[in-house]
């Protein structure tokens, strides 16, 4: 009846976090240019803070 979501926690350095944000933004921009939805990428960016 109730489904438990699996979660993953990663420990990354500040430099890795910067790279991850940059690549997610690049991916988001490519999706927008192609007319695709960006909701999943936006959610990840919000979770990264």
C-alpha cells in the first residue's frame, strides 16, 4: 500500500558540487532548446541548494 522511496546520499567536495551544478545547468539549457521539460533537472538543482 505505502511505497518507501529509495534515497541515495553522496559525499562530494565543494569543487565536485560546482562541477555538478554547472553540468546540470548545461543539460537543462539543452533540454530547453530542444523543447523538452526540465522539471527533473530543476528538482535536482533545488536539492543541491
